[in-house]
């Protein structure tokens, strides 16, 4: 059994001479410590010699899929800055990674996310090669967010036209939500121009109304609220609420680590007032995925000690009842 000093010594070698630290991985049984060492090797090797680091990542015999995925993520982020084409091809050669909650993702979304920070057009050109499903949606969202931050709103909307209907709605939700957050006045002013179709107007109106509600009705005046409500079909989303209160993380996690049991987080709720075309299963999936990212560190800590994690979500549909007048 290694001592704390030995563990620290291996990490120090991984920082100063990552190639020499690779040998330590073979005889490590502690998954958590092995993952930490592998990440440290990847981070420092990628900075000092990205191509040697890439050769190591592609030839690594690590059996733990998550560790392997994290190594590639680190290396490909660095490679994407220096050789984006090789980074993309390397990512596409790797199998999809299935997360703790069962979501499959390809590493190419990491490459696109990195490239879009310095070459927007190159990132857009890469999108056609991204694998379908959640990987493609996330890659498009990375580009869409950057376009919105650059105030290229019409270009962000046009980009979504390349996606199938179900993926386009998810993409546009991200684009419109960020737009409403960054420049709500501009989004409102665009309702009669680049927000062209009735469906898009309805989606944008719902997001603006939700954003206004979540900000204490400080974004829109009453006339603007009424204008947007006039664009909505009866019962379309006006309120989005998330409740993560009573998240007693430390004691729950500690107990699970000590007992190797299951971690239960209090139910996270998202309540939406919606029309009949509301898809609770899709909302449930999106909420679960967002929680996975939010609780990533906790998941790593518990899983590394042999525990299990269960995050409960609850998506409800509420229908506005028509107001009734009191009879005389």
C-alpha cells in the first residue's frame, strides 16, 4: 500500500516529467488515484509535447473508459489549438463515450468547442462531420453561443436550419435563451424581422417571458409582456422554475463514501405551464443531463469509492385553467 508521500511524489514526477510517470499507472489499483495521476500526466505532457501526449493517449491500455475519456478530452483540447484537423480526426476515430446517466457523446464536440473560441468559421465547417445525436446538438450549441456573444444573431438562427426538427428546437432554445439573457431588448426588437416564422416567434416569446419572470419582472414592461403573450398559443410556456433546495451534499456524499451506498439527491423539479405538444420525456432527459454536469465532481468522488449515485428529477405538466367569473 502506497503512502501519501509516495502518491505526492508520483504526481510531482507527472508534472515535471510526464513520460516517466506513465510506468506508475500499471501497478495502481486505486481507481481514483490512478485517474488523478493519468489526468496530471495528460495535462502536463500535452503542454510540453502535444504529439507525444497524443501518441500516449491513443496507445494507452487503460481499462477504465472514463479515465480514457478524460485523458483524450485534455489532450484534444490542447491539440485543437495547434492542429485542429488532426484533433477532429482523432476524436472521430474514438468510440462514443457513455456517461454515468447513459448519455452518449463523441469527443468531436470538445474539439469544436475549443476551435470556436479562436476560429468561428473553421468550427462551423467542422459541424458537418460531427456524429448525430447529443454530440451534434452540443457541438452546434457551442457555435451558436459564440455567434450570439458576437451579436451575429441572424447567423446563429440560420445555423440551426441545418439540423433535423427535434435537434433544431433544442439548439434554438439554447441560442434564444442566451440571447434573452445577454440582450433581451435586441431579441424583442427582432420579433418582427429575423424572428420570422410563427413557431420561432412563439419560442422566442416564451423564453423572453420566462426570463422576465425569473428576473422579478424587471426585463419587460407591461406593454411588452402583453405583446409577447399575444404571440403565444394558449397555454404555451410562460414560467420555468428549478428548485435545488435542501441539497445536503456534504453529509450525504460522506455517508455514501463511508458505506459504499447510493447517493440520493432530493428531487429536482422543473414545472412548466405548457400546451398539449409539451414533451415531458424530452424535458426530463435535458434536465437529467444538466444535473449530470452540475454534479460532476460529486459523481466522480462517489463512484471512485465504489458508491452509486442516483439523481432524481421530476418534470410536471400543468395546464392553465380558464378563469371563471363569479355568478351574480
